């Protein structure tokens, strides 16, 4: 009798409705597109309604406004992954099939070497493609009027004092330089990518393209983002080890933040 009640309770506890759709092994294409792009639209809204007013009131570079917008959206998104784990397992966790590609098929040493390779690749290629970003903006996206938009990668820091820039980087650098990209990897590569089995080998390109478009605030960088992100995403999809893009994306962001801030401080 107790076994029957336990089975009934387990059945009752199974996720239903939208939660069940989110935790399913396969997302429909329309649902996946929405889950990829809606966070980007919310970040733009959070920037406009929260980040920009706060940064202007504090007389900080507009970079702070985008950092605030990202934090306002991505931290709840991160909590949402833990909440889905709670609905699935009864405790707050990203395991239980919520965030996948975490089975660690490679040894720590081997994945570190692979990850460092991707980190170097992304850093070098992204910097090399800066002229492509500038060309794309100048030819197709000058109509984008966000404060700080432009063909220069440092437009959002220009026209501010050195002290204001360094203060902003000190406050927000740990978030934009590591934690927020880490959340993006868990969400886009660990949660969304594995739920596209119907696309087969096209899944990495689909995921990379939509992740690039998700950056609505820098939409002119979509071509370059696809080029420097796709190899790592393809690897994660094929080998089921999310640590590769964690090394690549948050790792390269951290490297460029530290090097860039140090170089700026030293003049």
C-alpha cells in the first residue's frame, strides 16, 4: 500500500504544463527560438528602463547600463534553471537533466588543454574580426542609436574620465568578465542546445546564430560571433562536455577584461 502511495505521489509531482515543455528532451523550433531571443529583448528593456537611468544618475559610462541590464535578466534566468531543478528533483539544482553536457567525458587535464585551445582561438579570432564588426556597423547598422553604439569596440567607454572607467570596470568587470558569460553557457549550451535533437548536425549552427542575434544591443557583431563561437559550440554538441565553452567564453571574457583593464590603467 505504501508503495502505491509513493508511486502516486511521484506521478503527481511530475512537472506539467510549461514546466514539462521546458524540461522535455526536445523543444519545438518556435519555443526554442523564443527561449533564445526573449532574454535578449528583456536585456534591452532592462537597459532602457533601469540600467541607463542608473548609470546616468551616477555619471558612469554607458557600459554600466548594459552590465546592469544583463544582470537584471541573467541572474533570474540562472535562478530559473535551479527552480526547474527543484520542480524536477525536489531540490534546487541544475542537475536532474536540467543543464546537460555535464557528464565530464574527458579528464580534467585533457579538457583544460582543449578549453585553453578554444580560449586562445576565440580571443585571437574575435579581436581579428573587429574590422568586420566595424564594416558591418558602418554599412548596415548606423540606424542603431543606443548610446555607445558604433564601429569602435570601446565606444561605450569613450568621453568618460579614466577614474570613472576604472571604477566601472572594477564594479562590473567580475560580472561581465566571467559570471554573466558563465550563466549564458549554462543556459544556451547546457539547457537549450541539447534539446534540439531534431536538427541533428545543424543544431550547433542554429544555437550559435540565435545566441549571436540575442545580442540585440550589438546586432552588427552577429557574423563575427558566429565565426568565433561555432567551433566551440560544435565541440560541446558532439562531445557532450560543456566545460569546453566554459573555458572558451567566460575564460576569454575574463582574459580580455583583466588585460584590457590593466592596459587602460597603465595608460
